[in-house]
C-alpha cells in the first residue's frame, strides 16, 4: 500500500512542479534516501533536466555542504594558536 502511495506522489509531483525552487526542494528531499525506487529516480532526473547543473548539484549535496561547514568551523574554533 505505501509503495503505491509513494509512486502516485512521485508521479504527481513530476507533473505539477513548475518552478526551480520546488525542484530544489524535491531534490533536497530525495537526496536523503539511500535507495531511490524507479519513480523517485525518474522524478530526480526530471528535476535535473529542468535545472541548471550548479543548482542541482548544490541541492543534491546540501547535507554534505552543511557537514563540511560545521567541520571547518569546529577546526577554526578549537585550533590552538
């Protein structure tokens, strides 16, 4: 049952997303899943086809950027001079 609902949601999102900010939000959400089923993968591809590459890359890797920023901040704050 859940698979069917998720499949319908992915299909619907693919049809109604009209602007780049929504595409960014969808890509950010999908990037958190380790395993994308076919419908989610198709939705991510559809978003990517309608986005500039830097926008897609940043959205897909947003969690990595935040993690690296926090690690850098930690090094700066806790480095002894």
